[in-house]
């Protein structure tokens, strides 16, 4: 009897708690996790959802089992198996001894160069910055020339191209991709914060030890940009226990280093918590295709509910106390930009590559596709910075989108209502992102010209630049209907 009474009391308390949380803006504070516990956090995030008790590993097994049932499941299963090395977010192996000997010098050189890249307080004198950039690049190039056996590296990459993953395991391949991306961005800027002399460069010949592997890696992932992307530079930059690997601001004050790491960790965990949403998308599409509108409604509701904890990773952690505005623009964002290119010999046109952008995150592309919304990124940006298998999964979801075919009454009308809830949550997120982006971008950075990572050089001052950027953000907000 006592047990039953306690159970009832706990049930009432839980009901009140979740009702209060749903009807107010209150959220419990989120403790920044110990890196050693991050994998557990990612695997257990799904259990926090009211509809879900499965781990990420369980979800992946189920998605794989559905691969023969629908192309959306087949595309996602292929993405997880190949680019994810059997997991999602992708598995990376950063144990040095596990890397083929030919690749290890890249890690050694990172450790030699990492403390030379950042400056706590950048110079405002272009000539001084030019000297610093040139010194960094010269030393970086010399180490690459002296320590890297490019022929041996090339042979490993050819083995991967031939499907010999025993010689070059996929989890090591992912880690190497991230390593090369760090080296390229570090060489491109020569110093962090990024400064005017580097920003104004239209092109830059990189060492062969950074260009030859990059060409092979980008071909594997179906990309053509000289720049890194959200996947190469951020999502892959964590070991399975959740330890952050390649750093930008080694040796600088703790607030700067923490801001850098937490920015990456938020994006990583958004993707890490998205597998239940992808699974629900696939199940909703399958249910609709067989006319099971009851199941379709349930899974569509799961998508809306699943967005809450995932987007909370952004709401609860992208603020000044976690990611300092004073540090982000100067010491984080600039590293991820690119803003260079080359002249096409055939057309004579200048081809320019931008850097990382939140628009490259697969979650938002997949949910937009499920809703039948137009693709936001232009073709060049998608081909340059969104891996091919991610594009193919989202395109398959878009082809299967059924929102416009739904009736407006009965259970189909209820499915429409749940889709409207998904739209609402995306609109709230995009509105919040627009507001917070302005707060971060308006911080003074006198050492450089106005620039974002995803759009490169902007207007003459940041006020004008924000008007330019706002047009993009407002446009996407208006399209989210």
C-alpha cells in the first residue's frame, strides 16, 4: 500500500513538472559535461524524450534493418556505415598508435605548431601581422616537407579509394580528415585572430602535403571546396569518449579556450541527438506510404517532440556565460572562414570558397526536406561543403515529403497540425539564432575587416554587413512556413 501511494505521488509530481516545463520558458540548467561522459550523454539523450527509450546504437540497428524498405532508410544506413564508420555522429579514432605510421607526422606537426597560431592580443599593424603570418607558414611548410612521406600517404589514400578499409580504417580516415582540415585552415590564416593581410589574399598556394591528401579526401566525401566544413572541422573533432582534439587557441586564457570548445561541442551534440529525429522521419514516411495514418501521426509527433531537447543544446548554451562574445568573433569564428579561391582556366571566372556555416548542419536540412521546404543552400555551397551522402539522404527525404498531399480534416489534419508544430519550433529557433548572431557579430574586432565564416568578406563595416546578413536570415525565416 505504501509503495502504491508513493508511486501515485511521484506520478503526480512528474505530471506537474512536465506540464510546468511545457507551458513556461523555464528550463533546467544544463551542466557542461565532463568530456569523458559525453558519449554516454549522446547515447542517453534519446531516453529523455517522452516517446523514447532506445539508445543511439539501438536506433542505428533499426535504421539498418529498414534499409530494404525505403530509400530514406537506405541512404541514412549507407551514410552511417560509410561516413560515420558505423556510428552517428561519426566515429573517429585519435589513438596515435592506431594510425598508420605515414600519417602520424601530421599529429606531431600539429603539436609543434598549435601554440604558434594564436595571439592573445593581435597587432593592429598590418606589417607586423604580415611577418607573423609568413613566419608561421614558412615553419609549417618546412615541417611538412621534412617529416611527411607524401608518397606513403598517397598509397594509403589510394587503398581507401579502392575500398581497402583494412589498411586505412574508416574511423582513422575520419580523424585524418579533421587533422588535414585543421592544418589547412591554420596555414590559410597564419595567425588567430585572423587579420586584414590574410583576409585580403585572393589565393594561396598550400604545401603539397596539404593539397594532395585534401583532394583525395574531398573526392571521397563528394565535395569540391578548398575550405573545411562543419563535418570536417567540428563534428569529427571529437574522440569517442567526447574529448576535443585539434585546438585553435592553445595556451590562451581559459575563457577563450572554453568558448572555442563549447562552440564546437554544441554543434557536435546537436548532431549527436538527431538520430531519433532521423529515425522518426523515416518511420513517418514509411507509415504514410502504406496508408497507416495513425502511425504516421505518432512518428510526426515524435519529430516535433524530439526537436525540443536537441534545440535546447543551442538555447541553453549559446550565450555569453558559456561562449563568451568577447572571444568568439576574434578567436573562434575567424579560423573557420576561408574567403579565397582561384581563376577557372576554362571560363576565366573567379571561383571563391567560403568556410563553415550552421546551414551545413544535416539536422536542419533533413527536417526542412521532410516539411517540403525549398533547399536553403545554393548549389555551389551544397556541392562544396555538404558531404554527398548527407545530400543524398536529405534529397531522398525531400522526394518522399507528403505534407502537401495531406488532407485537412480528420487524422490527416492532425498530422498537418503536428507538422505545423515542427514549423513553429524551427521558426522560433531561426528567430533566436538571428538575434544571437547579431549579438556575437557586433563585438568589435579592429584587427580585421567584417567577415563571417560562411559568407567571407562582407561590407565596409559590421553595421552594413549585418543588414546584408539579415536578408539571408529573414529570407529563411519567411520560407519556414
